[in-house]
C-alpha cells in the first residue's frame, strides 16, 4: 500500500472520529454529505478504508434479471447515455447506469478510462452500493437521493481515490428511486459542469419514460412561461379518459407546489386547473402544439399548457397495389435461377412484418430490388425513403436520420426537420450500406427499430412509426461484429430474411438483361439495336462494377451513337481493348443472328425479350401480341430463335 493511500485511510478515520465525538451534527456545508457517508461506512458498515478486496459482482443470471426488470427505462437511458458519452468523449469519462441496489447495469467507457475501470471494478454486474464500495458517486447518490459529486479523496476507499464521479438519481412517476446515472473518470479537477450534464440527462430520461409509459392516455404539459413548454423544465400530468390524474412528473409537482405524487393522483383535472376535461380535449384538437393559458385553482397562478390526446400507432391507409405494381418483382429476372429464387422469397414476405437484409457486391441492384419489393405490396403508394449510411457525413447523420426540433442546435432550421425515418412513416425505409453506420448511431437506430418510435434531437415526445424495414450491405457483418464495429443485437433486428444478390458475371440471363437495359436507356430516343458481336462482347465481359457499370456503359454508348445500330466501334476506348478476348469466347454464340439485317436483329431482340418475360409460353405471348400461335412459331423459326432451356437439354 502506497504512503498516499495510507495517509488517506488515516485521514478518513481521524475525521470520522472527530465527527462522531461531536454532539452537534453540524459540519461544513461543502463536505456534509461526504462526512456523513464516511461515518456510515466506518461505524455502520464496518468498512476498512484501506481494503483492497476484489469488487463484488452478481451472477450473469441475476444481472440479466435486473436488466430485464428495468427494460423500458434502459431502452430510453441507453440513448441518453450515448448522447452524454459523446458530449464527454475524449475527457476520460465513462457513463454508467445502476439499479436501486447499486448493481451496474450498463457501461459506456472512454478508451482512456479502461485502466481505472480494471482497477476499481467498473464493469457490468459490479455492486457499487455505499455498503460495498464505500463513499462513491453511485452508492452515495442512492443514499442521499439527490445529485452528488464525489471527487478523488472524497471517496472512502483508498483504491477509489483516483476517480471523480458525478451521479444523479432517476425516479419513476410514483416517486420511487429506481436507478442512478453516473459519469466517472480520472479528472484531477472537480467538474461541476459534468454534474449539470448528468442531471439534465436524468431529467430527459424521466420525462421520456413518463411520456412513453402514458402514451395511451391524455398528457397535459405545462410551464409558467410558454417558451419552456416542451423543454426539460416543463411539468407533465397524465390523465385518464374521464379526466382523473394518473401520474405527474417531479417537475409538475414542483411547479404546482405538491410534496409528492399521492397529493395529486386520483384528483380530477378541475381540482387543479380552471379547465374541464372536455375543454382539455378540445384544446388538444384545435390548438395542438400551441400553449394556451390556464390557471391553477389554489392560488390563481397562471401556466401555459399543451395537451396531447392518446396517439395510436400511425398506420397509413393502404390501397391494394395496382396490377402493374404486383409484377415489379417478376420484372427483375429474365431466367436466372438465383434471382428467380430471390424474387420468390421476397414475394412470400412482401406483406409480412419481417425485416429484409440484401447482401451482395456493390452495383448488383440491391436498391432496385428493394424498390421492387416496396412497389409489389400494399405500401406501394406510400413513401420509399433510401438512406446511404456511408455517404452522409458522420456529423450530420444523426439529424438526417432522426430529425430535430426547432432550436435543437446552432444552425438548425427554425422550423425544425422531420428526418428521413419519419418521412418513411407508412412506407418503406431502405438503409443502404448499413455496415458503415457509426457505432454510436447504431444504439439509437436499435431503439427506433425495437420501439417503432423516434424522438427528434432536442425533443422529448416520441413519434410512432409504421415502416417496412429493408437494409443492404456489401460488408461481411459477422466480421464487423467480431471486430466490435457493428452491434450484434442490431444485426439480429435487421436480419429477418437475408437475400443475396448474384454478381452480374454469375447471372445466366446476361444477354436478355443487356437487351432490357438497352431498351430502358433508349426509351426517350429511337429504338437502338445491338449487333451480335457487340452483344456477345458485353455478355462475356466480367463486369467488376456489376449492373451499375453495365448501365453506365450503355447510357454513354446510346448518348454518343451516330446511328441506331450499335457495334463494337461504339465501345469506349478503355473497354474496346478487352474485346478480342471476349469476342473469341463468344464466337460459338454469334451464329443465330449473323445473317439477319439490322431491322430483323431488332425484331429478334424484342421477341427474345418478350419470350423470356413470358417464360417461353407461346400461347400467352401470342394472345398479348394479338397474333395466332402459328404466326408466332413462324416468326421464331425465321429469326433463328431457340429456347435456351431446350438447347441445354439437347
């Protein structure tokens, strides 16, 4: 044991002995709660300030049970802990949440704090009650039931004197202390602003838990200044359908001057304010989000209030998809077995609340597939919102995803911003390149997915969501999980059904796909024709950029063409160098159309495309073209068209 630690132990004993010998309990204001705690630790708990026993840790099963018991609070707290951690990032702090017994449930640690954590037992499951760990932020806060800072030598145990802790209690709507939020680090200076940040985070947690728990009831939110309604300083009261008070926040009790929840719970709203329940309901409809003046009945104090009616899940009214939309998935494949299998899987889940994860190389058509899935279901008329998680700057991704309320931060729009997630409400949210989302944002996204509600930055009121969720990535997410770069629990929330998109080089319907894309890219111009050597070269190219590269190539060729017949001469110079090898490989396939003129080539390509779309069902295609089957058979024979499936059998 170091001399400094020994001196600390002697100092603690000396102060406690002097304190215990006084008849009066009066001590210096700055150290009263610390001194009282030291007295409890030595006289009541019989703790040795020089003790270096290993920290007590509950079993994994008990930890899980304790975490489950505070599931709703933890869901809200984790998001606020992440926000608080970001505010203190780089200052050597860790953010912790304990239950009412001081058992550490959650831990966000700064990399620079790992040494202190290993020495003092700051880990999930560790018990940080005052009885076990002596005077400390979390344990002493539980006893004092108020925000408290414990700085270095103020700790009782000498092994903890390197820590600086700021903790605040979390109460439920019944006034029970249920948890403690704490920020601890190795700062040499007492950080009063840290305690203020922790207290503000606790207020946010309490308010959001309250609003979430009573989301199915009427809520009255008020303050004596209208600009403070909707902020941390407001009070909130939950009301039943008959106008009786169900619960009130701590701030509401303070504003109204009531000692505790029992003084207001069960009362009618008319006993508190000069407004009837019918008037309250009317305000929630006619003047939503606009504070109106109300007066407190006991002393006539004026408040400004906003009332909220119960908000059910916002489910958009959906119309049956149009017949054309029902074929959106079918139009994605032209005979490739793997893509056909993908389409069949997607069609099975199109109307089920099952998240879909699309896997595959860049450019394989993951977003096109997601759009087709959206258009094939009853959400087709609702928004399809695509978010590329890799392209949004990390500093902006949180506000872009979750939105923000007016004045949430410097530079914010004065009217606020709904955010892309809320824009997708009723429709489909497509999260592209999900593997590149910053880890800090993954926690908030997980909560949105679990709760099906979103809270804008700077706001407190959660907005209900009804979205279909599709994600996509080219990354190996399992490897990212192993490297602690992607949350495993988020992966399982997103991974309902996985669909792997084949690369273009592996597709067996390349020829038909090339013809289809050529028609799409020339849709506004006269129809173009690809001669057979060009078609063969494109078909046998490896296409490292997949469909995206092919589409861009065709777009450039069509835009720069001199005639409507595209040949090898129309290829870009960098691509033309690869033609000899691909042309040689394609030679056996060049026979069917070599004797046809350009007009016949165009007719052949169009007919092959239609035959492929109809699964080579001659009767169906003949009816659509309004010709006889015999006429169609003669066309097929004249244009040297062969069913590839039958050709394989031969």
